[in-house]
C-alpha cells in the first residue's frame, strides 16, 4: 500500500513539474505566433472609396473605459471595450465633410442606453451631417425608448414587422427600507447636511417625501420635455404628439389589431416595416454603393475614427494641446474600477496632462453622481495646481455631474453643461448600519471597557453613543460648510446665495445655467472651443488622457486574439477560471471614504 501511495505521489509530482514548465512555454509560443501574425497584419486596410458610416456600438457609451482585468479579458473571448461617446460624436462630424462617406446608418440593437444627454450631443452631430446633404437611416428589430430618441433623428426609420418599441415616459422609483430594517433589527445611523439631501431617505422612510417628490418631478419633467421635443422635431410632428400618443396607446394598439409594429407605423413613429432581407435591400439603396456580396458598403465608426486619427496626428503635430480629462462613475479613493472613478487614477490623468510641454488648457469631462468627499477634494486640489500654473480649466458636464461631481467642478474657469445634465445636489451625508438589535434578539450580549469615553463608542455590535453620533453629524456639517464655501468662491457668489440653491437640491443643466451653477449650455466640442479661447489659441489638437495598458494586458490581449478563433468552452468553467485568476476581488460597495462622509446623489442616474 505504501509503495502504491509513493508511486501515485511521484506521478502527481511529475505532472505538476511538467505543467509548471510546459504551460509558460505554451503561453510564450502562442504569444510569439500571435505577435508575428500581428506584425504581418499591422498595416490597416484602407477604407472603401465610397461607403456609409455605421454607428453600431455594443454596450454603453462611456467617457472613460474602466480598466480591464487582463485575465478576465483573456478568458472572455467575446469581451469588447465599451465605446467612447466622443468617438461616436466626432466620427459623425468628420464624416459630414468626408467625400468617402455617403450616408449614416444607425444600428442600435446592442447599445445600452443612450441617456437623453448623450443623444442630445449625438443629435447635434447628426444635424451637421444632414446639413451636408447626406442621408441618415436607422434600422432594427426592436427599439428601446432610449434607442428610439436617437433613431428619431434619422431621415428614414425601419422596424421589423414582428418587432416593436414601447414609449412610456420617464420615471424614478426607489426601494425604501425603513420597515425592512426595523423587522431585521438593523439600526441604520444616518447623518445629513442639506435639508433635501435625499440620498438617505430610503433608510428613514417607507415612501418618497413631499419635498423629494417635488424636486424629482421638476427635473424629471424637464428631461421628458427635452425627449419629446427632440423626438417630435426629428419626426416633424407637432408639439405634444408623443404625450397624446402615449395617453391613447391602448386605443391605438386596438385599432391596429394589437400589432405593435403596425401601431408604431400608423402613429408615424417609423417609416417602414421590413424584415431582414428587405432591410438589406433598403440599406443598399440608401447607401448607394454595395460590396462584392451585394450588401450595403459600410464602415464601422471605430475603424473610421482610427483612420481619421492617424491622419490628424500628422496634420496637427506641434499644435497646442487641449487635454480632455474624463471622470466617469462614483468617486472613490484609490484606483478606478468599473462604474467608479478613482481619485488616484484621475489625479494621474491630470498629472499626465500637466507634464505635456504644449499643454494649453484642460477640459474636465465629468459624468459622475459624486461619492467620497475625500476623493472629491483630492481631485479638486490637483486641478487647482493647473490653475496656479495659469492653465485654464473648463468643465464639460455629461449626463450627471452632481454632489461630488459638482465639488470637483465648482472652481473651474468655466462650467459647460447640457440642458439635460443632472447637477447640483450640494450636500453631504454619512450612513452606516449596526446590528445591536439582532444580537439582542438572539440573546447575545456585548460587554467590556475602553480607555477613554469615546473608545468603542462606534461599534457594529454595540451601536452608536450620543457623543459619537454628535461627532459624525459634525463631520457631515463640516463637509457641507466646505462645499458651500468652495462653490461660493468658485462661482463668485455669496455663501447665502449658494445656501438658497444648495440643501441637496437637484437641478437640470438648463435650470443650473439660470441660477449661476453653470456658465454656458453646450456639449464637449463647445467646451473645448471655450478652453482654446481662454488659452488664446486659434488652432489646437485634443488629447484624451488614459492609463497605459500594462505588459500583462498586452500579452493576454494578444493571446486572446490568437486563441479566439479556436478556443471555445462552456461559460460555467470560464466563470470559475475568471474568479480563480482575478488577483483582486472587486469591492461590492463604493462607500470607501476614510471619514465615511459622502457628497453623492444616489437618485441622480441618467434617465433612459
């Protein structure tokens, strides 16, 4: 028996040594093959002489792609980085004056969103494209409400006969936890500064407060008005047509024999019902040029942007730089992750811009509901270094720039926002749970002693003493007072004037421009032009700061491309491998402020 066990052990040891040697060799061999193949194919194929520009993003449109774990990207063969909103906008603008591009085709099937604010920026570019005498066509099996707003800007909208779309309006509903927390015997300690700071309401109530209902109704109605006006003008319909259609939708559906696609056609929201074959024929006719298979000749916008960028790098060499620094997601200390803008990452972006010898100005592109007060202030202080060096700083607000998102914006030389940007929410809060109620219910007692009156007075299992509660409230008040002061200084307002529009109140960009929180209304392109004007330059180039990919990321990307055509496996074990190889388990919460004080608007999410 011992001999058998020793033999098995030697066999396993041999297999282990073989794997430790062969696997690295295999990875190196595949990398060499992939690198060699990449070198052979390094010369990009030229664009067709005539083609349509295809806008077909997959996933959400973002300002700053989240860093990707290289092992996850390697194992997930279908992984695609989300598209940059700015790439979509400038591709359409460039194509407007490009003789190679005959038309614009919108395929929105795999797009998540876009938000109303994103569509406002894209639609401005589409208007320029159409003004150049070029046509725009949208096609799809189904349109979400968000998809349709963008599709409505096309000259011709096609829908599958068995497909559909659903127009319903905007809404904001949140889950309220007070009764649940009571039944679970969890005590939620909440401290807020700013009377209308609604981020903590779900812990304190079972319904929306009257004041919050009034605030949300105001900005939500403003966004919906923009949506309907943009869709109606795109379809050349009278004002109010969409609200009338939605109000009578059951009758409209019945009149079309409960055929959803036909209802949309009869209502004038689409131009034609077409199956896939008919769509292909119509696209070929609209585009005006076909490939060797008889389909419409189209160029994907990512490929088009790469082509134009390669030309512009040479043409714009030596011009002053307008650096675009993106801030995407909840503000947290440390590095950026998916959905979170890490202060260290953003500060690294700003440092990269400041190190450029030809830097003329910085445009901070903010799409954030805020987050950690500490992270927000780190970014604000780094931006102040640019101003101290006489580098103009302009803020361009995207869909959301509220609470901490406004904290980092307030001291800029100019603030630009879209009419539909959600901003403001000037306030601060702290919230955390304790479980002394649960322990009491199950018969667990906690006892001990501390060296000072405050030792152990903020404890998960003992709750919060009145003295400690007063300290936490004071910290929230202090953060709020700092917020008011920096807004007053940055916007050249009195603190009393800021108090009137603060208190956690949320505003649309259009409203914010009327009350002094925003200087001008316009998208990123106008903010860049304003930055150039402040810097005193007539010609410039733009550059978007990013984190350089690590060697490991490049290596695994090449391996992924090499193996992608031949490596297939069920999702189950792939998921297990991802979990096993991922070196850092991502946090489930963004509440990482070292003082547990936040300037964040939890309800300020882009409405789709």
